[in-house]
């Protein structure tokens, strides 16, 4: 079913109010004078006058609603074009670095056959790392593109989030051990919602990777969940160094980085938290980030059951 535009909503609302007012006025005015409706010629004149006034108002309101819709459409088109331009610039910038590195490293290997095996292995490894970074960026862009333009085609099944999070913690065990991090998983033994398993995995995996990369050595990551009638509310909190308040409203934006140099050096694509937000919204939830009083970052979000 096609949704009404803002202009049409306004037009219908105002006209409905006017029609109701006109009917009430005519009927009750006549009842007050005669006790029976529409038995006097003056009542017919009153109705004709009301209809003419209503028709004139309808024409004016319709013209205004069309102009309102056109103005909203132009603003939306301009905003979309600006967002596409900014996104294209960001993508171009992010692709440029790994591509330039791959080309430079491979050119060095090709043009220097006298390189030692050790140096050749080092350059080959660095080339592979940049290719991996490029692959991760393309995968993240693909995930966002699916959510933006093909969300209705994503399959939803019953997903046990407790098992999914347990798997992610197991996969992250080595990285956590290297940074002496502790994971405090307080999720119920069984927590099942209906959703897209890949997107749900992306939510918790990206939050875990974000905490591992930026919370700092020795931090504790706590994962909790509470339930209401329609949603599960999750809290993903760490005791790390946190981020300045001025960055909190922007951390879910695409390609936004608190520390650009550090993020790139750690292999981040700048899309992880944007994927988290879009995946949460896809599952009928909301998301918010806040700074802990004792230090660290807390990300709270809901998922529709």
C-alpha cells in the first residue's frame, strides 16, 4: 500500500476537520432554530455557501500541499545526492590507500629481483595484509548495500543469540588473551529471537572487535540482556579508555573515526559500527552509545523478538 505524502496528509486532515465543522454547524444551528434539520430555504443557502467555501479551500490546500511535497522532495533529493557524494568520496579515499600500498609493494618485488628471501617474504606479507584490508572493506560495503537496498530479501530464522555470542567469544579468545582482556558474558543460557543470522552475527562481532581494538589492554567487556514484552535490550560495555563526548553522536556514521591514524593501522574499515546500527534498525531496534562514569564505553541496543 502506497504511503501518503506529507502534503496529502495535511490536505486530508484539514479538509476532514473543515467538513466535520461545517456539518456540525449547519445541523446544530438548524436544530436550535426549528428542531428539525433542513426545512428552511436559508438552510439550503447556508449549505451551498459551505460547499463553495469548502471547494475553494480544497483548491488552495491542494495547491499548497503539492508545493509542500515538491519542496520536501527537492530537499530529500539534495540530501541523498550530498550523502552519495560524501560516501563516494569516502569510499574512494579508503580504497586508494590499500590499492596504492599493494601496487607499491608488488612493484618493489618485481623491480628488485636481488631482494633477499627475508625481504621478499616481508613485502609479500604486507601485500597480503593490504589485500585483506581491501577485502574486508568490500565485504562491509556489500553488507551495508544489502541492508540499504535489499533488506526485504534477507532471510529471517530463529537464532540463538546466546550460542552465537559464545561462538564469537571463542573466536576472539586469542586476541583477548594478547591484550589481557576479560569477557564477562551474562546472557541467559538460551536467548532466541527471529532475525537474520548473518546480520546478528555482524552486530556482536563488530562490537567485540571494536572493544578488542580500542578498549585497551586489561579491559573487561561485559555483555548483558534484559527482556520486555516485545524486545530484548542488550548492553555491551567495556572498562577501557572510552572516547571524548564530542565523538559519541557520530560513531555510528559511515567512515567516521575517532583516531583516523590508529584505526587504519589496526585494519579498521570505518564501517563496523555503521553496520551494527543498520543491522539493529533492520531488526526493529534502537541503539545508543554513552560514556561510562568510571571510564570506558557502553553501547545499548534493542532487538525485536
